[in-house]
C-alpha cells in the first residue's frame, strides 16, 4: 500500500511570496515537495534531503529554514518566501545581481539557497564582517564556485552605498526568465499527494488527549523526524503529531525557588521543550546565567537548523551524538514529562536508557527542562566534528564543577603550584558519541574531585577517561580516534582552566 493511498489530504492555507494559496495535501508532506510539485516554484532545489546542503532554503515568517525538513502543516497560516519572491517590480534583488556580477554561481543548484540565506543576513542588519557572512551561509554547500565570490557579493550589497534599495544596479528580468510570482493554488492534476497525515493540535491539552488515544509520531522542528521519514519511509501509517504551534511548550525563564524549609534554594533555569537553538543563542537569560548553552547551540548545524531544532526534540530523539545531552547530564538537569496523567520528573542521568531509547512513555511529551544553577558552578563544552558547521559529533565533552578557593587541591606538575589553584568540587564529566547513550564518566569524575587544574591532574584524568569509555567504529569515526580525542579534549579543558 502506498503512502499516496493512505494519507488523507487536508487544506493548508498560507502565503507564498505574498500570494495566498490553498493546497490540498497530507500535513506530513514536505514543504519542499509542495513548493516544487504543487506550486511549480522549482527555484527551490533538493540536494541532500537531510538539511545539510541548504539548496532547499526558504524563509518562513522571515526565518531561513530547510524546506525539506518542514512538514507543510507547520506553515498553515504563515508566510513563505522563495527565491522567486526575491525580485520586486520585475527587477532582480540586488543580491541576485551581485552574485551574477561577481561570478558567484556556476551549476546553480546551491544558488537559490545561498540567496535566501544571504538575503536573510542582509535584512538582519548585522555587521557584515567576513566571519559573520561566512557563518550566515554556513548551512549552504557550494561545490563549484567556493565561497570567496559569494562572500564578495554579500559584502558588495552590504557596503556599497549605490546598492541601497537596489534601485540603481539591480537588473531587469528578461521575459524568458521571469519567475512566477503568483503560484496557482492547489495541486496540479495527477500530482501524487505523498507524505503522511499530520494532526496540528491547538493546545497542549488537545495534544495530550490525541496522544493518549492512539499512536502518533511527535514532531517539533523536524530536523530529525523528517530525515528519518525520508530515509526509512513511514509505511506503518503512523501520523505525525505536529507540536510546532504550541506556545505552551516555549519560553526561557529563571525561577527563584525555596527548599522544604522555605529558605532560598538555587535558582533554576527553565527551558520549554520547543526552545530552539536560535532561542538559546539570543536569550539574555542564557547569556547571563549559563552561556555555555548558547556556545553549544552555535555549533549545532547552521542557521537553518538552529531556527528549527529544539532542545525537546534533541532529548526525545536520544541520539548518543545529541549535542545538548552531555550538557544536561553535566548540569544535573531534570526532564519534565507530561501526559493526561499529569507531570513526571526524570533526572537526565536516568532518562537515556538505551540506544535512542528513553524513559518517556508513549503517551508522554517532553514538557520542559529544568537546570539548577548552584552558585559558583562552572561549565565547559567542546565538540569535535568533521567541520565547523552541520557536523554530527564525533565526540562531545561537557565538564562542570564548583571551585573551592579555600580548599587545598591535590595534584602537582612541572611548573605548576597546586596550592595556587582552587580545588574542584561536585565534578561532572559527561560525554557524547562514545557509547550507545550519552554517559557520565564516573571514574574520571573521581580523579578530578578535590583536585586542582594542574598538569598532573590533567594527565591522570585524560588517561582515566580514555580507559573508561568503550566507543565503537562507525561511518563517522573509529573507536581509537574517539578515545584519543576524548582524552585530549578533556586535558585541554583542564589546561585552559589552569592557565598553563
């Protein structure tokens, strides 16, 4: 039985390049397919289909996203802008003209996505430094031109006064290449609907009621679920439960709490399950109280993924390479689950029970994450991947501790006086991509507990962690590499703290 015959259609209403459209299609179908097949907006390309190449980049409500990872149900009532909508008044956007004049395009597959990412950056008003531009287009792969001419084109639009407004140098569209600015509503005759059904509850209460009544596949930002569906299919007919519109699952806040005796306790950072990596990066609360979370978010994918990927999705997906998960272990985070039966609190250390298996029951959703903020705690995070952007972790290391200035740390080394360095207390060392689940390295923690950040301590901790973990060989790395890199990263963290 094919998906086309089992997936019921729904009417999805949204705007594309300012034009209202109604599309009858299963809600779990990819936005990319609707744009290309139903609306004939073929400027949006499919490259990898996994959110890595950026060829399918479009804007949803002004944010750049990978349309291959967005179920079309999630744009219902929203605005989509494609490369066909960049030009106005029959003229190219200044960035399009700049790409042409600098020679920033060859085969053209990557160009539409790069234009959307570049235009988003220009519209943001951010300072157009070389580093900032390269970060803005880091989610877009170009195998022909390279990036020098592309960066030059973006810089030209950003800095050249005569380009302001695009009125002077933007080129007129020829009649033979003019893009369709008014896509026809609905699916063309004969286009198979594809996709799987999706329910889009209007409230958390409705979502929990649906989840308690039948089997669903919850989806938030889609950066993992949509990839898995494309790779493995969905022949079991399990519908998606689209959570993206539930504001009850959003928000970042600091809570002041008291203990059982009513005395002030450590503050707690509360993250809604739909908190995106982009939210973490721009939150002043995160910047003030636990900036390492923003640091980690900045190396998870690129802008397209950061705008969609959520901390709740990272937790529920439970990949051993999930970048936020070692941080949650190292900070003693608590995962709060919810169902029609009420809320349930599970420490992060007890949540991951097997490869991509968690303590979450089938009728539960991740509601929020609570991270205690004890005074004086320090946290460090390092990730090692194939490249700086869009890389799945080969190794991820998170370390947390409190410094005890009055304590006498153990461990000495050449040129280092342990008496001048504070002792480490309440040490947590958490690792990703070195086991079937994210893990705590308890033996290594014991080495660091009560010690100081000396060379001797670093060497002993590195040797201990290398012996403690049991990574595997897989397509991304070898066990020997992971073991060696984990030890080196931990040693470097200790060295940087010790200042030697």
